[in-house]
């Protein structure tokens, strides 16, 4: 975050504004993991059902 803040200070504004921008950009890295977790959660129900069927020896 310090590197981002230093980069923003060099380009524009005060150090407080640069720190705010750096913190804002650093929180955006959590978007992709939450999106992937959502995609994975949509498949859990189907996987659980097929795993139970396989355990009982049924054809899927």
C-alpha cells in the first residue's frame, strides 16, 4: 500500500488523498476472490448430490 501511496503522491494531491486512493485500490483485489467463491457455491449442491449418489452405488 505504501508503494501505491507514494505513486499517487508523486502524481497528484496531498499525502492524505494519496493514502485514501491507495486504500481504495487495494480493497479492489478482494472482488475476484468473492466472485470465484460465488461461482463455486453455485456448484456445491449438485456436487453433494452426485457424491451421495456415488456413495450409495447409484448410476448418475
